[in-house]
């Protein structure tokens, strides 16, 4: 399982900004999900999305290489 994760305050900011949710709707959406820490603890791979896009892309590439190498090995 691959989880993309960022800080909870960043999750909230993105929901309000990107999805144009009200603060109340964003809080409700986050409350309906598992806490990010729980998702991360269950993941096989975690992609941190707190940083720059290039950093996220590098993590995706590393996981892709790992998975494709394992499937051919």
C-alpha cells in the first residue's frame, strides 16, 4: 500500500484552497478519514508531499523503481 502524506494543517489548507471547501466542510472531510499517522503506520511506502514537487516526484520514482525491480527479480 502506498500512502501520500502531509501535515494535517497542510491537508486542511489544500482542501480549502484546491477543493474550495468551507473550513467546516474541510474539517468534516478530515474527521471522516483515518488520521494520517494511522495511514502512514499501515503503509508499505509513504510519499511525503510536504515539500517541493521535485521532491515528491523523486519519491514516486524511487518507489516505482523498487516495485518494478521486485516484480522482475
